[in-house]
C-alpha cells in the first residue's frame, strides 16, 4: 500500500470545503490514516516546495501557458519568476490553518493527483476538486502578484510523500 500526504489549504478551510474534499478521497477508495489541523511554519512551507531549477522553471512555464491562453505574452525570466512564485506559495500556505492527512491505498499518489486536478482551476477537468470548487486561475494570481489558490496540496512523488508525512506527523 502506498501512502501520500494531502493537505487542504487555507482558502478551502475558510470556505468550509474540508468535509467535501475528504469525502472525495474516501469515495476513491483511499483510507485516511492520520489527520490534523495545523498552522504551517514558513520553514515547513518552504520545504514543501522544491528549490531545484527544473521545478522553478516548470512554475514559470505554467504561467506562460496561462498567459498564452489569454492571448497575452508573459515576459518574466523563468528561474527568477519561479523563485518569486515559490515565495507566494509559502505565504499562501502559511496564511491560515491547513487540514493535513495521510491517504493510503493502491497507487495513492497518482489517484490523489488525479482527484485534485490541474493547478489552474480555469482549465481543471470537471469532476476534480479544483475543477468543481476552484475559483482562481494562474493568470489572475499572477496579475495580482500572489499565489494561485489551489485548495489542496498532494505530494507528487513517493519521496515527497515520505518526507512530507514525516514533517507533519513525525
């Protein structure tokens, strides 16, 4: 059985979506084995997001694609912009309480990532958490110089999941 870390971000907690989001994971056949509300520290939040070149460039590329969908050109350098977005993300996930939980089951990581959907709610598929409840977009977030409010965090790899579970639950 694979384990992964999920946390419901401050915007979803504030909107009262915790029960609905938890239900999605349970209905997908995942077992929730640990759960807690907490305020992430800046250090914890910073460690959630990689600081490697590939990940930072990926952030910038997603924003470029969001701008292109609007027929706009995004001209900020990739690595520099990726670092800025990481800062926005840290500020966002430390702005209020999160509800963290461990989801366990067959292919828990890939199942969870599919349930959560695209980080850009404006293009997230219906039936995903972000597609059904998201009300933000990468374009709007970047025009307003803030993080994209994505409702949920889902670890992306087995190593991330192990490290993040250890960080939150010890």
